[in-house]
């Protein structure tokens, strides 16, 4: 008797994933679970697209727009000693004792209570993460990215700042319009594969992902709608 192989993501190499012809209720159980991404064999990465029903995703998106949009302010990033205003809007949420430093920025998070939808999403997303990483707990920080259309993009990078807790994953959850999420090897920056992040997509970048790979969200000019990316992480708490 042969044992069943674990489900694996085929890691699409270019074209966006085709839309499911079935309704969410009719999808089989395997399509409603996290699967390993195989194009990044040196790391533990999981991906899922259909964990939540579309009606729930739309409800969350409406709440996110209503509660968070007015909280955004222009932000700036420093790369190779040059400072630029970021086109996409970025806002940190988290526990109030934290400070997160990245790309020349020093971020003191907005409290979870300022937008209750943020903690609601944190709880819902990590109920799913616990299925592949039991005992991982809840992150104390979330970097929220608002891509206003397909021209907003994110260059190849690794989330490897010293403020991050080393043995914890980076978890990304998407709402709104779909965008490509591309993995690159670190030595040469060569593309090794990608997944499509449609509404409700969840990516868990676990062990060795930030050490071995970079990731990016390239421009997609034909995309007219906005995308909201919640990237949950654990920040080292200051010693008092």
C-alpha cells in the first residue's frame, strides 16, 4: 500500500493561476488547505488561495478600507543612501512597546485597537497558520501595505532585519486585487518561481526563506484595483 504524498504547490512560473470554475462551497478539501511551495526547496514555504469564503473576504475588505484608509500618511524609504517617497502606502500595527527598523525607517506601530479589523484578521489568519505550525502563537506586529493599483510594486528583498525574532515566520495575507509574488535566489537575484496572490491568499515564509531567497511584487499595469497585504511578523521586545 503506497502512502499519499503531501499536497504541494506547483509554483507557477509566469501566468496567473486560472480562476476556479467551481463555487467555494464545491471546492474539495485539498484546495482549502495550505500546501508546500516546491520552487523554493531550501526553505519551508506554504501557500493557499481558498481558505475563506468570498463573502467573508469582501466583508473584511470593506471593513479594512473603512477603518484604515484615513490612517495612512506618506512614507519614505532609504535605499543605497537615497531617500524616496513610497508609492504604495505602508502602516504598522502592533503592541505599543515595539519599534521596527527597516530600510532607513523607524516604525512605532499604530495600536491594534485603532482599527479592530486588524486584530480580527490576525486571529482568523493564525487559526489557519496553526494547522501547519502548531504552537506558533500570535505575532506582535503587522506591516500593512496598500497597493493602490497595479503600478504600485515592491522590489526584491528579504525580511531579515535584526529587529525580527529569528525562529518565527513571516506571514502574508492578501485582500483585493490579485498580484504576482515572485521568489528570487539570493546569490544572483534570479527568479526561481512565483505564486499568484488573489484575494484570500496566504503565504507563510518559514525556516530559511529569508536566508536563502528574496521576494518581490512586480508591476502589473493591467490591474486597476487595489490590493491590501498584511504581513505579520514578530518583533523583538525591548529589554526594560
